[in-house]
C-alpha cells in the first residue's frame, strides 16, 4: 500500500496553514514523509523545484537568481502561484531569492519549502525569513496514525490526547504489535514495507541516507570517528548525556562529541529531554537525556539487527524510550507543553514529567502486565512534592485494562497512551 494515500495527523493542520499568505517551511528528518505530504497538498499545476536532484541543485547553486527568473516567468493568476522547493537547505541562497520575491509581491506567489537539516542554514547564517515565514515540523508516525484496535468500553483520557483535527482517519497506517514498534520504529516507509524488508531499509537509512545527508551538509574530517560516535550515541539513546564517557570510549575529544550531538539535532534525528530541577529533593541531577528520534533507526545505528528478537532480549529500556519518543512527538505538534525527567543521585526517579496547561503529570513506563503500587513509587513521591500542580500520575504498561493503583495514579495500557 503506497504511503502517499495514508493519513497523517498533521496533514489537515498543514493544509489550512499553508493557505495563509506567508512563506511556509517544513523541517523534518529524511524519510519522515515531508515531500509525500506536501506534494499531496499542493494544487494542480504547482511549480516544483527539487534540490534533491543533483543537476537541479547544481544549477541553482551556480545561479542564485535562477529561482527569481523561474518565478517571474510564471503567468499571473487570480490565485497565488504555488512554488514548492524540496530540500531547500541544500542551496541556502534560495531563502534570499524567496525573500526578494515575497517582498516584491506578497500575493503573486505562495512559497512552500522543506528541508531535512538546519546545519548548513545555521552555519551559513541563512536567511530564514523572519517575520515572513511559518516554520513547521513533521515527525515519524504517532500511535494515533498507526492505531491499535480499541475496546468499546469507556476509556480514560489519554495522557496527552491527540484527537484527529478532522475526525478519525479514513486510511490509517498498518497497525503493529508493540514488539514490532520497538524493533522497527515508526518511519512511514518502514511501516508500509514488507516485514522481510524492514531491517534492510533501516540498515540502509543508518549506513547510506544518514551518511549521505551528513557528508553533504557538514565538513566532518574523520568519518570513521563519526561512525564510531554514532554507534555509541545510539546504544546510549535514552540515557543522560555523558560527553566524557563517550569521549573516553571512542577516543574523540569532548568538544567534538558535543558538536556531533548538535549535528544529530540539526538533522532532526535526535533530541534532548531536560532534567526537572524544581524539586525540593537534594541531589537532583541536572543533566539532559538524549534520544534518537526513531527506535528502528536507533537499533540499526547501534549495529543491532532490527528484529523482535532483540526486543524480547531486553524490552524494558526500549519500551521506556518508545513512551518518551511518543510523548515528545505529541508535545512538539501541540506546541503547548514540555517534557522532562527527574532523577536524584540516590537513584530515585520519574521517567517523564509532562508540563502542560499549568499542570505537571508524572509518568512511569513499566514493561509489566501486572502493575502494582510499588511501580508507582516515583510518581507518588512526585505528587506529594507538587500538590498544587501535580494532581494525577500514570504508570504506562502492558496491562489489558486501566487499573486504579492509587486515588491519584492510574495504570494505563500502552494502547491508550
């Protein structure tokens, strides 16, 4: 089933937004479905400039005014002429050309740009059209885009609810078991691929797509060092950032390790979850955690053949990462909340803390089918510490139905997250 016919949560949101008379820039990692989504939303006759094509990229890089000449040659129409530039970051001067055209006539053209890296744009101080542009972000699939069968009995509200903007999807992505989600991640092309091809696609992503993107966007002098770093970063995904440890393990200097982590964030394949430090407890650790954006890519980049067998060998850490990535994606789309974690030097912790609408919601991830009150120790302590803002907490696990572990703590099946 081709991925372009399947529904994305952000599609109706983006479709409405790109009608507004601004320049629209959509960022996201490679293979997250940016081009597929945008092309499905473009009107017939839209002008497409594909800078992923080496010949087109070279032409626009050599002639910065190429886009201006192309757009001015388009006929004047009652509705704005839509111009879509794919992989716009490959030629940063494109942004100056877009600004010149936009400033000269805001109603003649409607520009939509997308890109998979902000590295070159930041390094060249590219013009991101302040005051003229809306920035958007597309992420791998969320649980609601690849839903599981739900019971007909009344269910509690989700931890971070993501109702579809315009009703339920007509064509959702194929549903998977939890073990498949932890093994293969949630990139659209992987989810729609045959099971026997998924591991190969992910290995290619880690070894080819990621390498091509990094080589094109950066000036890494020692490629072997970076690949070694990437493996350690993938293996430690979900853990606290420890530049010194990775530097010692790889022999790469700490400043270079820091630069490499920033590179992964610039390419939208990694993100940080900060520590929650507003706790009365002593010995709070303030170091952020770093996550790769997709578990399938994480497994492949770590040199672990993606399969359900690797999940069964040690499911707990992968399940916790999946919960964190899912919550982070939802908050990114909603744009009105933050995600953090809490840990003390004595080992006390809360896996995730959602801060939204002036409320704090502690969440524990447990790989168990039979949750008990002891699984909620960290959540209960946090609720006691923050009585004004934290009124409920969750233990997300594999229980078949919601269970009330405490008057303020609900054990929630992962399907209802």
